[in-house]
C-alpha cells in the first residue's frame, strides 16, 4: 500500500470531524480557557450612571468658563456613595474616580486645577469644556447588548467583561475527552523499577500534556500488555467513559506483537488510513469506532509526538470549536540540508536569533525517533517536504514550532 501524503491524511481526518455540540454550564471562576457556546448579552448597563473619570469637583461647565471663579463645596460623591442633591449655580461637589456625577453637574474639574480656600470654597485654575472627565452611562456596554459571540475563547479580557455583564456562570462547549492507552509488555510506570527487558512508559505524559494544552480532558487508561483481549478491554473502558478520541501508543507497526489495528478491527473499527509518508511517524493509523475517533500512534516517543502535533492537536481544535493551531514559521538553516526522499521529514532542531536579527535553525546531528533527550532540547521541527531539493546554509526552510520562541 502506498504511503499517504501528510496533507492528504490531515484533510481526510479533519473533513470527517464535527465539533462537539454538547453545552455545559460552568462557574465563571472555572471558565478560564473554555470556549463560549452561546452569545453572551449584557445583563446591565456599564457604567450604570454618568461616572467621574478623575478625582476633582463636579461642577456646571458654565460656572468654570472663566478662570478664578469661586465655587462653594456642598458635599461629596465617592465610588459606592453618590451625592443625592443637585449641583446648582456657583456650587461644586467633591468627587472621586468612579463616583456618580451628581444631578446638575456637567463637568469634572481636576483637583490639580482647583485651589481650595479656607472657607469651604474652591477657585478654578482651568476652564474645562462640558463633559470633560465624565464617562457617560453605558459608554462600555448597554443592557441587552451582545458583547461576546459563541466560539470566543474565555481569556482574561472575555472573563472580565463577562463578569462585568453580571454572569456568574457561563455556557461552554464540553471539552473533548481523550482516552490514552499505552501498549507494550515492556512498559512500566515512572517510579516503578523496570525489569531487565523493560523501559518506562513516557509518552503517555507528553500526549496528556498536549491534550490538556489543546483544551481536552485526558483519561489515562494505563499500560496494556500486547494481548488482543487486554487492548480490547481498555478500549471498552474508553467507550464506557464516553471518550471522543481513543489514542493508542505503540503496537501500530507490522511486528508480530503490533496488535492494535487487528484488535480494534475485531471490535468493528473502520480503518480510515494507515501508514503516512512522513518520518518519523510512518505507522500512524486512523480509524473510527462508531462516532469515536481512533488514533493509533507509533510507539517511538518522537514519532508519537510528531503525529500528535500534526493530527491530534488539530483534531482537538476542531472538536472543541477552537481555531486550528498554526505552528508554522520560516527560519534560515545554519547548515546545508540533504535532498529528501518520498517521506516528509521532521528534523528536531534548535532556533536562535543571529546578529542580523533573523531567525535561524540548526538541526540536531542525531535524529533517531527514539531519542527523547534530543526532542526535549528542540524548539522546532524543520519540515522537509517529499523530494525537497538539497538546501544550502542560509536558505529559508519551513519549521513547525514546538513552543513559542522566547525571542
Ligand atoms: N519491519 C518494520 N518494522 C518497523 C516499521 C516498518 O515499517 N517495518 N516501522 C518502524 C517505525 S517507522 C516505527 S515508528 C516503529 C513504531 O512501531 P509501533 O507503533 O509498533 O511501536 P512499538 O513497536 O510498540 O514501539 C516502538 C518503540 O517505542 C517504545 N514505546 C512504545 N510505547 C511507548 C511509550 N508509551 N513510552 C515510551 N516508549 C514507548 C517501545 O518500547 C519501542 O522501543 O516501528 C518500526 N518498525
Ligand atoms: O516513525 Mo518511525 O519513528 O519513522 O521510526
């Protein structure tokens, strides 16, 4: 079977994926990072009254048109405690930022522009125009106004305005649930003592972190032996838990102990595709068990992660009503790169900024897909498309950012 190009595989997967339409209500304190599922209207008007933007004196603009006018201070208005009377001719009310502007006043004279006298008066040293330093009622938003649209990611700004609009709870889309099943007789948990032929299961945690960062929930179904009935039992647990995506780690290739695909097919999985023209990550398998998406990620940890960035992260974005992540950028390669074969290559690499302030990239000299240390020390993956010609040092090449550069 010919290997499927990466872009084609992505298109097949993304086109077949519908966003989750289930909506839940969460307390605003818990809503950070979630995706709003309904239009959010203001339940009140903000500011609810004409409010002072400065500390000073609320006066009638015509009374301060001339410099040096004496005005009698008749009371005060502070935030939370307005002045109930009216400002008449020749009068002023001491006012503070955020306080209601009293009846009759049309301008706030800054306290820096007012000179206090000993007998409870002020004298203006400036002649502000009417309306100065007054925030009119409803300047921010009005009762009934739709301020946030569905699909808004509830970041700091969105949470702030949602709270100000008097929403204690917010409707959000349910987060996609990803069940993670690590397969392999050789695996033990971090902290356990591996036997002579065993290694630590590490990619569960890398995938789990990626899922959470992409707005999903993780159900860690643990380590499963290379036995069809064990794999099927874990898959059944994932289905019972209502997983949207089942991710299997390892056992995706062609060896005698690579049982993931056959085990799932026995359970009715429809195979969408298997084996992609990419390096690392070739054995990636994608299928569906009814409405549940199955991603069979290859076991080599770097292959697992490259497939996760290319397939799992965008899949989570679509399910979760989030914009597709765009990790692509350009950088100059520090070294010459060989011509590529038919598989799209993802080279682990380090970014830096040169003295000419352009971004440059240097691939690690070792690129084996089992090397976790190298991957952990990489900022990006240099993308070498199929049959890319050799690149000279200094040529611009596409990179997939693994983290946002700090520069
Ligand atoms: N004859 C062939 N052999 C292989 C092919 C092939 O096309 N023909 N493909 C190779 C490629 S490419 C990859 S990638 C690997 C992936 O194979 P599997 O998905 O079947 O992975 P495993 O054999 O189960 O494991 C590979 C490697 O990764 C370690 N591993 C597995 N799970 C974890 C985990 N959760 N955490 C850390 N490490 C894990 C496992 O111990 C193995 O060392 O197949 C090639 N073979
Ligand atoms: O994905 Mo495999 O890691 O190409 O060796």
